[in-house]
């Protein structure tokens, strides 16, 4: 099992989760975070830290969010995004985007 960052994170990028991660498995992109499945130790301490409930155990990922299992793994394996270990402010538009659904089209996969 691994944990996965899902769609709610897009255009918000709260980083409360990275500060509690004991193995530094979060990677930061321009408008999204991913969890490196090869580094995640399945502890789950990040889950309650996310203010938009964007982190799920892979077994608990809602069906309409299943593509994020592959997205997290693909981006982490690409090495384009750096590991993030310290909390930063959310994106400036986070309040506007935190309740919007269907944001996959807004995901920026470029380097951070």
C-alpha cells in the first residue's frame, strides 16, 4: 500500500503534509504535490494534515480518482520535481480552487 495525493491538491498545494512525513516522500510541482510510492512507508501521518482531504491510501482512493495513483508514480519516477520537506504557504489562489472539483486539466506537470 502507498498513499496518493489526489485532485483536491491541484491549484491549492497546501504543504502541511510534508512537514510531518518521516521519510520525505513528497515531491513538489508548480501547482500540485505527489507522493513517491517507492519512498512512502504507509504510515498515514500526512492524511489528517491535509486541509482539503487530498491524500488517500491507495486502497481508499475513490474510483473517480484512480488515475492519481498512476500520476503520482509517473511524476515521482520522472525525477522532474524536487523533494519537499518544509511547509510553505499555499498557492495564492488556493481559496478559490479548494472547493472546485474536476481540476485534472489544470495540473501542471512541468518542473517546479
